[in-house]
C-alpha cells in the first residue's frame, strides 16, 4: 500500500503532485538541490531532503542518489513529474528493482516510445499515420545530409531521445544542415545524454494537437480527449487549450482512436500523451508519445473533472481505471499560459535573479494557479525558467480566453523579466486581433503624472503634511517638481486630496480617492485610475490596466527615467552559463552579424554576434568554461573605413 510518496522533481509540478497526494492522505516527500534549498516545493511538501549540488547531473538526474534517498526515508513510491528522469526507462526499471512503485508506465513502454525514430517505425507498422522523414540508426553527417535532401526542405531536426523542443532546428536549405546537426547533437547530449537525431518534413502552418490517454494494468484504456498546443516559442509550448478548436468531428475521433491504438501497441499503463501534427487539410501525423504527465494536463482536468494525478497514484497501485470511456464527458473550454522568466524582446533570453515582488491573480471560479515560486525566491540559471502556469475555464472558448487574459493582466512581478506581456498580447490577438507585443509599451504622460503624484503624496518633509480621516498622507508641500523622460512634471497641491499636474504645456487635474502602501486610486481628468506601485530603490514599478512600467525616481535632472535594456550587439554575456562553441580566433576579421561565441544557459543556446565589422582582439573564454553574467566574451576592434 502506498503511504509515502517521493517526488523526484522540482518546482511547480512537485507542488501540484503534493497537493493531490496530501488530499489522499499520503506523505509527500520533496527533494532539493543546493540551488533549491529555499524553493517553494521544499516549503509545500510534508518532508524535504537534500539531494546534491545545483547541476542537474548531481541532483535531479542522479538515479543512484534518488534511489538511495528513497530507501533511507522509507518511501513506497516515486513520482517523476515531468522532465528530468520522467521518461528514463533505466530509472523506471531501477525503481521497480528496488521494490519501489514507479508512478508511470512500465520501463518497456518508455523504452519503446523513448526513441522517436523507433516509435515512428512501430506506429507506422500498426497503421498510425506518420510524417515523411528519416529515423534511421546511421547518424553519419554525410548520411544525414543525404537524407535531408531526400526528405526535402524545409525540414526539422529533432533529438531522437527527448522532447520539450530541446535541440530542434528548422532547416531551409542543404547549406544549413551541417551547422544545425552539430548544434542539435550538442544540445541533445547535454539534455538527454544521447545525441541521435531524426529528420522530418517541416509543415510551416501545421497545428500541434495531442490526445491524453490513460491505461491500467488490466487492459483498460481511455481517451480524455484532445488539446491544442500550437502556440509555441522556440518549439516550447506557452499557451495550450482543450478541446482543440475547429477540428472536424471525424478528425477528432480518428486521433483519439489512433492515440489509443498507439498506447495499446506498446503495453502502456498510466497517463500518456500522443502528439500529432495536423496540416491545413486536417490530415494528422504521429509525432511522439510523451510517457509521463504533461505540463498542460490541467486544461484536460478542467474540462473533464478528472484529477489525473489521483488516477496515476491509484493505477500505480494496481487499481482499475476509475471510469470507462462512456462515463467520461467534456464540458466547456480551458486555456493555460506558462509564465517564464525570460525576455521575449531580446531573443527570449532567460532572466535570472531574486524575485523581489510577486503577486499572483486572486483566486476565482474558473481560475487555477499551478505555481512554483513566491516573492523572495531565486530564479536559477541551472533549470528551466518556468515560474508557473495560469489556467482558466469557461463555458465557451472565448470566455476562457477572456478570463485568462484578465488573470495575466493582474500578475505583478519585479526582479526578473517575464513573458507576461507576450502572453497577454497573444490572447488579445485571439480575442481582438491585436498585434503581438514582446514587452509592455513605454511609459506615457499619464504614467508620469501618476508617478509624480505618488511621489508627492509620499513626501514627509516640511510642515504642510495633509491627511484625511483615514490617516494616509496627501501632500508634503504646495508644489513639487519631477522629471520624466525629459518631460518635467510639476504637481501643485490645490485642496485636500486634489492636485494639478503640469506636463508639456498641459494641465491634469487629479483627485486622490485612496492611497495605500502599494496602491493609488485617483480620478485623472474625469477617469478613475487604479495603480499598484512597488518601490525598489530608486525605481517605481507601476502596474496599471494590465501594463507594467518602470520609472526611475530622483529629484534631479532626468528624475523619472524608463529603465534601459541591454544594447543590441553587446560583447558581454547577458547571463551566466557555459561556453559551448567559439566561432572565431584572435586576429580574425568578421562581418557585422557573424557568430562569435555560443553560451548554453538554462537548457538553451545563445549565440553572441558581431555588432559591427571588426577584428577580434581577444577571445576571453574557451569551450566548456563557465562565464558569469556581464563577463566580456570577445573584444572586437572596429574596422577602419
């Protein structure tokens, strides 16, 4: 009988699994690396134990350490979550050999689906549609080039042993194949310990649709319907929804049957997801089977009312499926957005550091938060930068999208850059056909005026301290002057709670109706404005109407300034990582845009390019060396004209 569950993972998925385990009366046991000692999943679990150093190879990927710890703490079962060892057949087998219940499929099923090449061949043999490509064992560069030319362009190069978009490269011509293969193999070795690749025809306008299946050890197997995961960045999903919109019913039914057929062919047990490419004519092709719980499983739980983790824990103990196919129905629509610590405006560079302030949306009907961080937590360069997921349900797809949009508007975070603005704009594009935005828009005049009034009401110097009956400060002096982006703002006190702001020859009348420690509500020219304000040193973070603006505060010239981003073409590394390729040598002349050095950080490669034509004066690091954020990688002397 299962009583003590060790969750061999980190972050939000540990928190999510622990929540169900605790509801079922089980003891949840977390593990943590040196970098995660103060992480949220450590605080949420019933028990938590140190596993190893920060690198995943020394902690979350170390099978020996995990099994030894499981034995020492008396665990009955191991749940692998997603990522890390969740699709590692050797880990599943080692758990079984150690007398532990592995909450997942049998090792043989993981092995059968673990190789994309072998799984595609197996699925084709049982009649499941497969996209044209090369899935062979011969990985010689010449063979891969020849097969690429046979398949035709554009094509996509994938790691045969893994998923999550890691190592994927889209290639448009034969000239690009060699470099793409080298990069894909390098990433595959790092992420999965296996550099075998496969090639497939790339469908530029295809949709990514997947089917959730669940099987027990008694021959029972069901489909919990489909999800659409087509909104991606760098082949990594960021918005998912269920059911997949716009599919013809016969296509939807055909995919469910193909997914069940795929699972049955490998003797599958547990939760699994069969992924398909769907072209513009709604022909579908098997891509792969994820032999684990998916990141996006909450959208399926929302529309079916099924707790997939509870099903996993029951089936792992030998129980039959709680429901048969005819007993499972779907209702409404659900959408999920993944919040990442990354900067979409600068190539999706991961953002590391301490989360100074974090406010998730308030709980509400039809809204769910699966999160892995709190204010004060550190975003480490060692792991995937996902902070959490926001999931919304509605009677209709439009209702779900609007609810998710409002929830994303309410997120406040400082200390790290996130993709929140991009997620909001993607949903706005879906609902209102707006243009995509990769960052919040720049500060405007209204932001400057509200920031100046905030500062004026914060002042405590002088004799003219105004208060209302609730005790918050209204003004420090009859007049105060501020500067914002070279636009001067003068704030005059007129009467209790009333102000007149002057900016660029225009007057703005404000009446402050509420002032809290982190909030300001004011009527600005007849319209009520609600602003949340977070102070961080000289910076003001203004959260207003779904936007975040950062203003620098100082009663000097250029007092309130928008924080500047890194300049394009910088020869400094923007984040800590490991040098994986050096493309130039000292004395070499390079053209603007030429690759200089490639750094791997947070499971992604980032190539620094030349900002101008020049000569390489110095290369500061060699391959395999660690670099700190802001380190000089290359010194480049401009070519004389």
